[in-house]
């Protein structure tokens, strides 16, 4: 009877359209809460909106908003600053997270404690992270300047100048999100077949040679994916930069996310802000697809 029941159950699961029905609730959820806002974003980006008698008055402008974005000096500057920020944070966090994962994997003492401590920054809310580092980097009463003053060294205006402010916030971002890189890379290291490592050691390879010629080549697909995720996170970063520098001094640290926020909420230019958001959304999509493609290529190369 049990076998008959199981057979009937399998036949019911194979009914035409069952797979679609199984994912229909998820598709409906995504369609309502992701598809509709995306359609409205595209519609807004080709329009000009202004408030009239408590309602939005829409007027179609074609591609004018995108022409304005192309000639917007502040938008181009924000793209350049965002690219520099992403280059710094992605490179440092991927390298540091990979190094930490390799060290913890080979640790003999306190490995469990190290794994727990290293993930703490990632579970802290960005607002709290910004508040913590504001008390560290503040020029007047920040902890870092107090330490420099106690050592007889000149204090610094960490957030008052363009280059130092950008590097300071990049450091905060690396501190905050490197644990994510560490966790992903550490999981990838633990998934490597131990027989490969043992074979290399039997051939009298040093630990550095094992890492260089066995572990790192097998981590390339994971590192490509992690780099893509960090790039996407860098494009949408907002909290730390907004709370620590608010895009200043001037527009020196105005990332693209801050500029879009300014256009939307300060200038109340909703159509133009939507066009900027759509441009960034397409850019993020291209980056993520490129990261997935790079990961696939790396996997094929590693398998070969």
C-alpha cells in the first residue's frame, strides 16, 4: 500500500503545470513588489513630474532626462568617485578576506574564536557602524586623534578633505564587509577535496606551494563571484558615506547613490532622478552578469 501511495503521489507531482504552480506564489510576489516598481521607474525616467494641487502632473519628455544625465558634471563626477571607491574597497576586502580565510583554515589554536570574532562587524547595522567610526574619526574628540595626541603626533582632519575622507570611509566599508568575503571564501576552502591537498603534501610541496598551486586556482570562481558581489555593494553603498561625510567636503565624496538621493529628495526632480537610478540599475546588472560569466569561465579553466 505504501508503494502504491508513493507511486500515485509521484504521478500527481508530475502533472503538467505543477512546477509552475509551485513557484507561482514567488512569481506573484516578485511581480508585485519588484516588477511594478521597476515599470514605474522606467515610466518616470522618460517623464517630468511636478506637484500640482497635491497630485503629480506627468509630462512625457522622451530621452531628455538621459541627455541631461550625459551632460551632468556632478553625475559624471559621482560615477568616477564611485568607481575609485569600488576599486579600493573591492580589492582590499577580497584580498584581506581571502588571507583571513586561509589563516583561519590553517590555525591550530583559537580558530573557533577567530571565526566568531571576524564575523561580528558584518552583523552590525550600517547606521551603528557609522556612529562608531564617527567617534573614532572625529577631528575634535575622535579616539584616533586622541591616540595621536597622546603620542605627541599631529592630529589629522580625517573627514575634512576629499582624499582623506574618501579613504576613511573606504576603510570603514572594508572593516564592515570584509567578514562577508571571509565567510564565503572560508566555505569554499573547506569544500576543497582534502585528497588533493594531501597529494600535494605527499609530493613534498610546502604549505605556500599548496596554497599557490592548488588552493588559489580552485578559489578563482568563488573570488570572481565575491568580487562581483562587492562591486554591486559598492555601487549601492549609502549609509556610511551619508552619515560620515554627507558627500562632502563639497562633492568630493558624493557617490552616485548620494547624488540620486539629492536629486530625488532635495531637488524633488523625480523624473531625472528616476533616469539616473535606471542608469545605475543597468550598470549593476551588467556588472553582475559579467561576474557570473567570469565565474563560469574560471570554473571551466579550473576543471581543464
